[in-house]
């Protein structure tokens, strides 16, 4: 039985995860795609955490190039415990400020 999946929270058009979509069952190598493009863009990062926690860890390093509807990061979900996991995209501008991050949830069986 699939555990309950919290709703996605992605209010800013320039900060979006388009794949995987909220509630997708994933495993192995997960190609995360979407948009990371805001005015005065500086970098973006993608992080993961067990759902319901704030224990986020980075996937890879920060990326200094904006993305519009393309590949953001690859997450190796193999070996993670089964359950619901949060994926969070944060896009930072040249002043160090950032709009609300985009957070979606995936299920590792």
C-alpha cells in the first residue's frame, strides 16, 4: 500500500519541478527536470529529505546556469529506504534572495 503523499508546493513559475510529478513512484536513477529561471539568476540546487522532515541534503552541487523546461539534476534513489521522500528545488538570485522553493513528493517502493 502506498503511503499518503503530501501535496506539492510550487507557487513560483520560474521554480518548477515538472518530472517526476508529485506522487510518482521512483527508483534507481531519477532524472529530475523542470524550470530554474528567475530574474537576476545566480544558481539553483535540488535537495531531498524524508517527507515530513526538514533534514534536506543536496543532490550534487549548485548549478550556475538557468534551465527552462529541461534537465535539472539526476538523483540516485537506489538504496534509499522505501517511503515518501521530498524533492526541493531552490533558485537563488544575485542578491542571495530566493522565491519560495518548489517541493514535490515521490514514493520509493
